C-alpha cells in the first residue's frame, strides 16, 4: 500500500466512522473503537477489501484520477528499477577482474549508449509524472466543487444525500435548508451577469459562516443553495435558517458604486423514515414555496 492509498483509505474510513457516530442515538464508544481497530488491521495487512468504505463518485473525472494514480505508481517504480539496475551493472563491470580492459571499455561504452536512451525515456516519464500529479491535484479540488462559489456541487449532493438515505434503519437527525434568492433575475438584468456571480459568491460565504463544523452547503441550482445539517433537531434547523436570513439582511454588496441588497426565502424540513433523496428534497422545496407565497424574506419549516 502506498502513502497515497493509505491516505485515501484513512480519509474514507473516518468519513464512514463519523457518519456512523452521527447516526447513533447515543454515543457508543465500543462501536467506534471497533471500527478504528478494524481500520488499523486493514492498514497493517495492506488490505482495504474488508472495510465498508464509501465509494466517492463514479464519474469520468474520478475514473481518470484512479488511472492517473496507477500510472504514477508504475512510472515511479519503473524509474527506480532502471536507475538501480544501471548502477548495479556499472559496478559489476568495473569490479570484474576476469574481463580484459578493452572488452570492459567496449561493454561500458555500449551500456552507456543504452542508458542514455533509457535516461531520455525517464525524462519523458518524469514529465508525465508531473503532469499526472498536477491533474490529480486539480481533480481532487474540482470534482466535488462548484467552480464559481466553491461550495459542493450537485454531484457531491447526490452522493452524500444518497448515502444518508440508505441508512433507513438509523435515527437520522438530519435537516435540509433550501435557500432561494428572491428576484435574482433582476440583479442580472440591472447590473449584469458579473454582478450576479458576485452575489452568488458572497451569499455562499455568508451561508458558510452561519454553519457548524460538519454541516455542508451545496450549490443546488442557479440561485438556490441547499444546506444539510447533521445532528439537528427542529429548533436547531430553524435557528440556523434564521441566522442565515439575518446575516444576509445586515449585509449589502457594493458593485461598481451600486448597492445590491438581496432577499431570501428559505424552506426547512427533516429526514423521515422511508425518504428517498427526491422525496426529502421535494418536501424542502414545498416549504420554500410556502415561504415565497407568505411574503418572502422568511423561513418556513415543512
């Protein structure tokens, strides 16, 4: 197991362990300790097949990432092997007392020519390695993120919420907060799309500033954001939603000497037994619609 593989295994395992902890009615230290012990055994035996780890995303980007990681390992192993063999061969030739001096020189000369060709290929391999490293790093940063707001994207939402909805046998104190900017089209029409982008970026930051560690915010649509709260009762869900509403009320965006005030409508709902991802989000959407119908700039709990 390489360091990269170990890091990925640990990150995935701890995500699973934390989600199990969040799903427990009460803190059960034995279950957590067993999971950690299980992880330690897997790492020690260099096997991850027995761990129940989340599959992150099955998309082209991550498939490419896995391929890139395999290629990276292969290139590096090849490079190390060729360099080691080259050094061993040179030492053997130099240390041979049986071989005549002229023959030794000829063999060394021939070997050096071959090695020059190998070195050229190794330089190309190094360039490939650096390119792969760069692409892997970029994929890790962008595959789950909305490029404009740097919040999680719909792909990440489908994966995260899908895993939550599979845990039907657990009591999930999970809530969705669905946020919509009222009359956002007017911002684009009056000030331009660049101003609209600035509004979305600022709003994403304001929302994130109102959340606890472990809560997640996703770019759900054009001007809609979706927040998932874990370990949150109804009072907590409403409190967080109202905190977001208040934070937006007290902030004004200045763009090219123009003051842009935005108004939100927010719907909140909780996870119910038997929910699918669609039914969970649909209930939040209905609460959001009720907030808009009731006069906007308010929170409705559905």
